[in-house]
C-alpha cells in the first residue's frame, strides 16, 4: 500500500453544496466511496475557507483518483504520494552513499 496526501479546496460557488453533501454522509458512506482498496488514516477540514487534507493508504493511484472523482463537481483536489520517516530516510541515505 502506498500513502497519499490529498488536499482540496471548494470553490466559493460550490462550497455550500460540498458542505451539504459531506454533512449528510455516514461512516458507511465514507467507506463505500473509498472502496476495499483504500483506507483513510485521517482527514481534517478548514470550514472557514473550504479546504482540507486527507491521508490515505491505497493499492494504487488509480484507486485514489477514482475516489477523488466522486467530489470533482464541487472540489479541486491535489494528490501526492508521500513517505513516512523511515522510508524517506532510506531513500535519502541511498542517494548519499
């Protein structure tokens, strides 16, 4: 599983629509949107400006992008693979020789 950082921003014109949709979702709805090949580690929201971040583990980028498409009508999102400390140190040390 690869870890991904997802950041998003709701445009002013769609912010309330995004909030309404999100507010009515249940934990079961969240799991259904993620599917069996993705797991949310954590998600945080800045309600004031309509932005947020989510950390997920997924089998592939395809799975993450499929999840993001659920929100495409109301949010702009950015997806980035990220490493934990141990993995980052291993990569950096391998380059330092």
